[in-house]
C-alpha cells in the first residue's frame, strides 16, 4: 500500500516538475527593479541551449575528478566562496529595510520590545496581519542581541550557510556517494537565491533552514532505532514548529513531512505518533502565540483575526495593470480597510468577489487558460526567484555603495554582470529540474535504489507548493524553497547520467 501511494505521489510530482521544466526552457521572467515590481516575460535565447550542452559536457568530462576528490574538501571550498560573496553583500549593502513587510515586522519588533503595542491597534500592521506574530516573536529574540540591520544580514548569511550544509548532509542519506555529495555542494552555492536572499530580512530564509533541519532529523529518525529515533523525532517536531513560526507558508513542508511519517506507518505503526506530532505544531504555535500576546498586550486591545485568507485567493485569480497575474494588488488590504478592519465583513466581500471572478473565468475559457499560463510562467521562470529584487534597490530608498553592487541592482537587468547571473541561474534551475525528473523516473522503474523518504518529501513538497501558488497570491520569491529542496534529488540523477556515460565509454575502450 505504501509503495502504491508513494508511486502515485511521485508520478504526479514528476508530471508537475516536468511541466515546470518545460516552462523554464521556453520562457524567462525578469522582475523590474523599479517600485512597481513589473513582470517582463521573454523567450530563452537560442544560444543558451548550446551553452548548457557545453556546460554539461564539461561537467561530465570532469566526472573522474568528482569521484576522486574528497567531498569535505569540495564542501569547504564551496562554502568559502559562498561566504566571501555573502560577506561582500553584507558589508556593502545599505543597512536599511524597504517600506514593505520586512520593515513593518521589524518596526513592530522594536515597538513591542520597548513596551509600545501600537501595531496591534485597529488598522495597524499586526491588526491586519496576525500571522506575522511568529516572525515578530523570533525577531524579538534576535533584537535582544542587536538591532543593527547589518547584523540581520550577517545572520541571514549564517542561515543560508546552514541550508547548504543541511542539503549536503541530506544528500549523504539520500545516496551515499562522493559524486552526489560534491554535486550537491556545487549546485547549492550556485543556486542564486541562497546567496542574494542574504539581504532579504524575512521569514523565507529562516524558515527554509528550519524546515531542512526538520527533514534531516526526520530522515535520521526513520533510519535509527530506540532512544535515538525518539530524540530525532522530537527534533523534527521542534524544527518544524520553528519553520511554521517564522513563515506560516511552510506548513506545506510540514504536511509533506507528516505524509512521509504516515507512509512509514505501513512499516512501523508507532510512526503515527510522530506524524500527528508534526501536524499538531501548527495549531500549537497558533494557540501559544495568541495566549502570549493576549497576556502581554493587556490594554483592552483584542487580537484580530486579521485579513481573511480568502482575499489572497481572489488576488491569486486577478490581474493588474502592470501585467502581473495573481501577484500582489493590494486587494487584501483594501478589502480589510474598506470594511472597517472587520474580518467577517471583509470575508463576506471576498466570497462575493470570488464568486464573480470564478463565474467570469468559467464563461471565458480562452482567457482563463491565458491567465493561468502567464501566472505559472511569471511564478516559476524567474531564475533568480526575485532574490536580487529583494535587495537594496535605489527605487525603494537603498543606497548603492560599490560599482559591482551598482551594476547588479541599478541597471534593471541590462548590465552584462546581471545577465550573466540571470542566465547562469537558468542553467542551474534547468539542472535541478531535469535531473530531478531523471532521478524520479529511474526510481519508479526500479533502476535506482535511494532513500525513498527524502525523494517522497521533496516531490510532495513541490506538488503542494505548485498547487498552492496556482490559486493563491503568488510571487517568484515564494517558490524558491520548492526548487532548492530538489537539489539532492537532482544530484543523484546527474550522477547516474554521468556514471552511465562513463561506464559506456569504459566499455567501448575495453573492446
């Protein structure tokens, strides 16, 4: 039964990953560096296909080297390069937070730590967005050490380093092989969001590290016995809770972890405890935050239920004048404010608007196919996943301090360096998707033996993210974690292709 259910998930995941891969080999999305976050969709330059084949050929040629070189040396060298690049960004970026969620969360943190609870009042940020209380709580802890923005950048760098190390550690469990570990280290440091999101002070960075930590300890709990299994299981539940705390969208990953535990029940029934434990972290965190802040505020300010979730679905099915489909339009905030910050009234309006929108989409099928196609393209084909756009843009008040930073952040995608980063990132994304597909197919046809637990997790996580952002509000920056989680899987697929080619070469030589 486990095998059947697992294979169904893997087949569906392979279809969705393949669809996404096809989008990326046809289209590329550029997010403008101006205030309006404009989306520009273009075709992939033909020359890039040739370049990719050359890169793959060079990589395959160096297979013997990747087999011989110690994986800890590759990881260490990769991390040194990553740290140097990250420190350059940290110490040359303008220490400011743009006028968006990251600034409003940080302002709320400082206010609350100073005994000022204005952000909970009617019409204020935490009144509208109580789901940010988890991130506020985490950053309040950070603020006890320092309120310096550069310190926050540096902390992000440490978390991103943690994500790279965790991906490498996971790859050792997924498939114990030197080449696989080396490829995981190389692909991870070249995956641009892990570098450029160093300057994005938000829950995405913290959450990914906590989630990968939860998955890593889950794999250990599934492969250990006795007390170690319990200890690692507790770590999984705790880290999953931390991931949800800093970014509620990571509940998709938590559900994926729980599904893997549920499937393990067919092997050992006691895994149901861990499965339920992981799922219970979501209501537990929500209840705990509600109790803590209800007690702390204590000023006749009741915690709001905030903007209803349904408004994000309405936004996810809408388009705006800037050519974006399903991206942020401000509808959620307007629906809440126009109804005097009343959740029930705003939800009633959202239900009405959603009915109208769905009816329209049903009647205009050509239009519906077009907007969903454009939404998926803009979501998944920005190879940098908005990681550069999240940085110190001058149009958002950021100051550019060096020539290299100026070339990256000012030229709006027109500089040679930006194009190199952009199209170089395309090659990395292609590699992740293409070889994840190959790895999954090899497993499905019985030609590959790997730790199926992580394969299931990564694929289910991708399925959840794909479906969620097809209908919910979307942005390219919201989906990079789904691609990043496929890196160990892609490394196995790439290794198997390289090994196959070299075995054929050796076979021909021996004749």
